């Protein structure tokens, strides 16, 4: 079983619409959670950290559900520039900062 | 003013050769990492150094040898390159990890093609 699982997509989203997707993680002791975005042939870039109470950054909202061990990302008012692969990232406990990356969810925003 | 930089960006070489990739960060971070992203797009950690000390060493062939001359630099040397080494190699850095897990910041990647 993979440590971090994501629906690979693609999620095809009309511009201006809302899209949401989840990832699940296997280690209940994980404490740090992040969403990264990766554009084609580019490096992963931190989008946002995910906090226990949920957090928002502009059009992006992240939620954490510890009981069910999943993290979600919601993008409102999608822009063409939101087209990317979104990586769910979870720390491996007691491992000197080791992060486990999901394979990513591809989002394609269409005009 | 690139925060994490890597050289070279592209590397095409033949099987059996030895090559090095260099990484530098100017973020003042204490911890640096090497990741491999293969054609299936999974990012897998290979090594991590905390203030020049090796702290993560995943199951990586010993043809791969990291070296950290100081906490701002982490290089990766690969001996006897094989076809399966073809991938994108990313360097990353983060603040000191002893007290928790912090966000990591990635370099632009080195696309290695072994022919």
C-alpha cells in the first residue's frame, strides 16, 4: 500500500468553476501536511501547509481529517494558470524531516 | 536570486560514465535533500544532509554518493551510469529538522538521460 494515495485525474475544470480532490495517507502518526504544485517539467513548489483546523489561502482551501486520514484541496474560481499537478505531501514521523509524496492529481482548467 | 540552484539543468551521457550534479541554496537552511523523479512521476527521497551530516540514506545503489562540503552545498556523484538512472534529480532544502518537519524548497531539477 502506498504511503500517500491520490486520484491521478485528470480533473477537467471549466474556468471559473470549483474543483476539489483528496488524498489519503497511511501513517496515523504523521503531523505535517502540505500541498505542492508541479507544472510540467518544473520543480514542485509549495502551495500551502495544511493545518488541523483547515486553512485558506486566497482561492485555495485545505482541510485535514485526521480520523479518516485524508487531506483535501479545494480551488475556487479556477484560473487557466491553476492547470498543474497537485502533490499531496505528508511527513514520515521520526525520520529527520522525510516527506512522502503522492503521485499527484492533474488539474486541467479549460477556457 | 535563485533560492535553490542546480547545475547542470540537462545531462546526457553514455552508460558506464561517471557524472556529478551540484546544488546550492542561499536560504540559510541547515538541511538539504536529493530526490529522484522517474517517468512515473513519483518523487522519491535518496539522501538528506543536516549541517553537513548524512541523516537520511535510502536504499540507493552505492554508485550514488552525496557530498556536502558545507551546509549550503550538496553534490551528487554517480558512478557507472546505467539506463535506469535516467530521471529528473531534484535538490531541496529546509530549515533545521531536529525540532519538526518543515516545508522543503526545490531546485529546478537536473534531467539526466543515459544512453
